[in-house]
């Protein structure tokens, strides 16, 4: 049962790879860019520290998704399959 679930998750994650990598890279750039703008410009200092930390955390989460998504796919791949993922 677990083997079948692992194979199904592998195929779903592999088929959605391009969309997820593109979206996570875009969101990471948006959140980290927003964090840089909020911390640099004096007009935006009215934003609370909690909001700034949340923006930074979301940016880091999307960056980690972009970095480690391929490792998850390689972990879930079937034993008889040899694949190479290119970015």
C-alpha cells in the first residue's frame, strides 16, 4: 500500500514540477523583494515588526520549496527508475 502511494505521489509531483517551481520562485522573489523594500524605505516604517517577520518567513518558505522540491521527487522515485532533473 505504501509503495503504491509513494509511486502515485512521485508521478503527481513530477507532473506538476514546472508549475510549482515557477510559482515558488516567483512568490519567493515577491516576498523577499517586499521585505527589502519595507526595511529600506523610510516611508514604509509604519509596518509592524510582526508583519515584516511574516513577510520574511513566507519568502524563506517559498525559497525552501524551490530548493528542496527536486530532492522530494528523487526520494519518492521508484527503485527501477533512473531520472535526472534539470532546472
